[in-house]
C-alpha cells in the first residue's frame, strides 16, 4: 500500500514535544504567516516552523522517520542522535542507499565510519535478517556534492551490499556513536537531518526529516546596543543580548544582574523583557555632547560588553539606523519562516529595519529543487510574505520592508533584490508571468507598472551583477558591497565607473535563520553586513527616503561603525555642481568598534588621501591575508599557513577576524600557524609580538596548492620596521580562471598586509581635505575605513554634475 505523508503531519509530533520544551506553540494546520487573531502581539505568534527546501503539500514521502534521541540539542556540543526509519512503498534493494543529509550551511561535524570509539561515528542497524550494508561518510570540505543535492549536502549513508529492505522494515541510524557528534555552532528553531533513498547517488524518493531544536551554548559575552545618535539630555534605551561564544542567544540568558560600569550617563536600570528575550534599560541619559561607548557587565563581572559608538549631539536632525535587507528563507535554499526571521532580527540581531527576501524562483516559478528529474512543486508565497512583513512593521520599533531576490544569471544581468515602499505590491512574476526569468533590463521596464515606490539593489551571490544593462536610476540607487559572501568593492567600482550613481549598503544574503547576526556556517566566509542610514526618524517612510536619497553607509561583518562624509557641504549620496564650486572640500568623521587602522579618501575609485591612526612604531605586528576570488566558499577555501622568523621567536597575542569555529590560529614552538578560509576578500590574521625576533626576514607560508598555489614569501624586517608597514599583492602561482573577474578586469591575487600597530589606538577619527584638482562632471568621491580587527565601513559617494 502506497503511503503518502505530508511533511507537516509527520514532523508535528517532534515539533510539539519541542514546543513543550521551548515554550513555542506550533500549528498543525495553516501556513507561515497565519496567526490567531486573538493574539495580536507577534511575540506570541503560533509559528509552524519549516525546514529549508521544505516538503510542500502533496509531496510524496516514502516511509516514516522518527527521532529517538533528545529533540533539543546545544550548539557546538557533542550529542548522540538516533533516528528510526520505517521503510515505505519504495523498497531498498541491493546497491541502493539510505542517505542522511543536512542543510548546506550547517557546520555539523564531519562523520567517520572507521572507529566506533572516536567522536562522530556513524552506523546503522537493520531489523530485516540477512541484510548487510556498508557505512559511508561524506566530507564537509566541498562546495556541493556530485551528483548535486543543493540546498542540502550529504553527511552519511548506508549502501546495501546484501539483502533487501521491504515495507515495514526498520533501520536505526546512530549519528555520533558513544562520544556523539558536534552540532552546528548556531541556534535554529528547526534543524533537520533528511533521510533520502538513492540509487547511484541520485534521489529516487524521500523518507522525511528528523527535526531538532538547536539552542545556544553557555553565556560568554554581552552584545550591548544603544542608539547611534542621541540628543543631549534625552532618555534612550540600552539593550543587552547575552550571547554564547559565537552569535546565538545564550542558553542561560535569563536571571542576570546587569549594570553600566563605564560611560558618562545617568540611569541604567535593566530589566528582562519577555517579548524581546533580552534586557533593556529605558532610562539612560547623556548630558554632555561627545562620543560615548557604554560598558555593561553581568553578575559582578562574569561577562562584559561594550556598546556601539554613540554620537551625542545638541540638536540632531537625522539619526542613524542599522538594518539588514537580504535574508533568505525556508522556501528554497535558506532557513526560517518569515515571522521567525523578523523576530530573531529584532530580539538577537537588534536591527532597526529589516527585509526578508526569498528567492523569486520558488514563488510561482519553479519551487524547491528535490532533484527528482524535472518535477517541481511551485507555490505562491508572496501574500504570506506581505502579510508577515506588514504585521511585523513597527513591532518593538522594527521597521520592515517588503522585498524579494530576483535571481538570474550574470549573462542577463545577475542577482538583484527588489524592494517596495508599501504593504502590498505585485511581483515581476505576477506582472510578466510569461517571462519570470527576464533579463534585468526587461525586469526594470516591468517594474514601472508596479505603481509603488521601488528600489533595485545588485549584489554578489550566485550570479554576480552586470553593469552593462540600460539603467533606471530612479530605482537603481544602491549597491550591496559586502555580505556573508565576502567584500566586493571591485564590482562596486565597476558600477561607478560605468556611470551608475549607486550608494552603498552591506547586508547578509544570510541562509541560516539567525537574521541580523549571522554565523556564516560551513559555506560562507564572514558574518552579515549592515546598512547604515541617516534618516529623520525610525519609520518606514523615513528609512525608505534615506535609502532612496543614498544617505547610507555600509559596515562589514555586523560592525556598527559610524561614518559621516560630505563634499562642499553636501552629505554622502548627494550631488554637487562643478560650476558653482571649482574645488572639492571634503570632511569625514568616523567612530569604530575597534581601533581605526586605515582611512582612505577615493576619487573616481582611486585613493588620493589616507590616514593610519593606529599604525605605530613598536614591536606589535598585525598580519592579515586573503585572496580576492569572488564566490570562493569557506568549505573549499580552508587553508593552512605559517609565519616564522629567520631566527628568534614570534609570540601570538591575539587572532583576528576568525569567522567560524573551524578557523584557528595557534602558537607552535617559535612560529605561528593557522587554518582559516580567508577567501572572497575576507581577511584573517593575528597580532604578534616581534620583540624576540632576530634575522633579516619573516617567512610567510600559505599552502593553497589546488587553487592559487604554494606561497613562501620572505618579508624583509628592515623595510617593515623602517616604513611601519609592508603590503603585498601577489599573483597566483598557477593559472586561475574566473569569468566575472575577467569581465571586471581584476586579476586574481593573494594579499598579505603587515602593519606595526598600537592595539589601544584611537576609536574615533576625522579629517578635512581639499582636492586642488578642478572638479569635472562625472567625478565622484567616497571614503572607506578599516578597523584593526579587519572590519570595514564605506560611505556612499558624492557625485559632481
């Protein structure tokens, strides 16, 4: 008898238990976006969680999957997972396999099948007599499996070598063995292992999902947030989120005693707010102009955190707000349902504004990919997204914006996000249903029929954007310069050089459910970026106007730096006239979350002036490295290296910018070694004491043999100590082809940067500069800043007419 099981029916038993443990109510019926009309507060929503690449209604499942072990596990900790599979209407014959998959971003530890006494052991038991099978594990360190199973990746499998599994037979999978397997390092309301029936590595049917809740680990740090701009004498809130070692809400986040320990402010009475799931002091006040950073400690110094920089001004006209406008969902290759993502963005991400942006492909175009030939299960999810976005707008001060990602190949324009200033608007797929994958130029023409204010923002993702299409500058106002994929200033500069007048934002392109504060996972290279805006108020209207006016700046890796920049009195994003003022007088101001190392002023994408506030003669050396290969993923870019002196000892003082738990920097004898994924313009590194170094050089070694090559570079100490820095751009040791980089005219390279630094350098800087060259129409200026920790910020340009 054929068994067709709905995913929601099958997973509900596990999720109901999960809900009992976690205090979450789930619906057995209804879709994401529905809520009980009697419960208007989004914090009390009844949410039906769904995994990425979800099984839609009517999707055939073959058999039954049941989780036998604990439904709640801790991020980054070892646990033994046991899953029962009861065979359904597809028998498993000799030569076929039962495979275990996980989401492609999940950094669950790689399984092994050779030693049951060691961690991460995988095995299976069969109820059917006479069955023999071979256990197989799959590496984490590849971008995608062959054959491809994206948006999942294969973890482990049992291949039948003898016998047959018929309907009703059972298989017990042991994931982890006695010592357990280390779970992923980020929280997730619905983590799933997917059980798949395959032949020759290709799916022939799906058994179902074993679902768990991944909670954060123990308290390790405090994330402290205050408004970036406040007026003298006004009260403002300070919010504190207790975090684990990475970026998840700590499991023991309740019951803390918090107090402000530095920062010239009054007030500071914290209380835990249930809806926000963190602590807020709503009575804080600053009575003097200047720059503040507020330090907060918990339980008499158990942990401590320092806020973002705060500019206290006499009469601020505009305030600064931070947002994340690029978050993927369960509909295709992301995670999380709409309401869940918005709630996390406000509770843990502490965002001022946000947009959940699923790929347009699942929305009445193709649906999730299950790799079952040409079969697709498209669904119309736009109304549910619009409903959730409208409902969440204004909740606890969060501004939400309706949008989605328009994902087409580079050859027809590349990936762009589309946003609407309204609660409802038609998608391009609805306006042009016969051509849902239209080239960008045609899509822009279609958008003219929306009759709702619109923004279109390009980004580097699966299909990097082209700058050659006929533009529509009424909507193409911004560019996403940084995300979890890396940093892409070269592409931004190509857009500027082509005449596109686009300001900058950074965002996530996040594919986990941790919106607003994303752990990059196995595949991506850094935490999400943030968009900063100068707006008149925190309302959708004013946030939108600031985005449209390009009164924006971008911050990489979840940094809340402050940047202000103007030319001849015109703020960033604006335009000036060459006929009115013959020369450019530039002013810029910066406040960072770490010491500021570099500041650059660029004219027409070329540096014309620089400052280095934290560069200092001495014996502390900052060493960072990384390549510029766009779209190179962490899973395939993890490389080992070493720095050692010709003679003497290097002493490691601190790693810099390690994005994932699998990245490491360590002292080994007299040298420093590392294993990191510094790719796609990510930069990793460390601070080292060179006071015991002797000889003429430092030897830098990086083994990237299968891509850029093996690098062994002698760094001359005399030159480094004489100049205070040594920056190298090295060509590949072997031939590297990258079509998009060739299109940009940017050659692949490895970057090594060494600076003698002051670790207690200034957190704030400013400059005034006059460009004595005559202004010409088409000129543009912008600034960028880099902190000691390698995180960066960029201001939108000012253009010359």
